[in-house]
C-alpha cells in the first residue's frame, strides 16, 4: 500500500518536472536555435522591403565574420 503511494507520487513529480521542462534541455536548445536562425534570416525586418531584408542579412553575416576575425586575432595575440 505504501509502495503504491510512493510510486504514484514519484510519477506525479516526474510528470510535473517534465511539463516544466526540467528533464531535458531540448526545448531550450530548440528555442535558442530558432531565435538565432530568425535573427540571421532577418525575420524582424520589414518583409515588404526586400532591400532592408537583404541589407540586414548581409550586415549580420559580416558581423559574424568580423567577430570570428577578432577571435582569431586575439587567439594569435595570446598564443604568440
């Protein structure tokens, strides 16, 4: 009898944690990946203005390249 209560309570606790997303980081990772994808595909830009959309995409791509170049330069400074 006591074991049945313990099992039911454990299942309720696991269900609650699962609903809150505490058992897996997958929903957080999916949300972050979607956010990054939307950022670099200029989802926040005006869809009716193709120049703004492509300008935003190009600028964000160049920012990533500049960041990578800065990181490589800094690694070279530290190691050399």
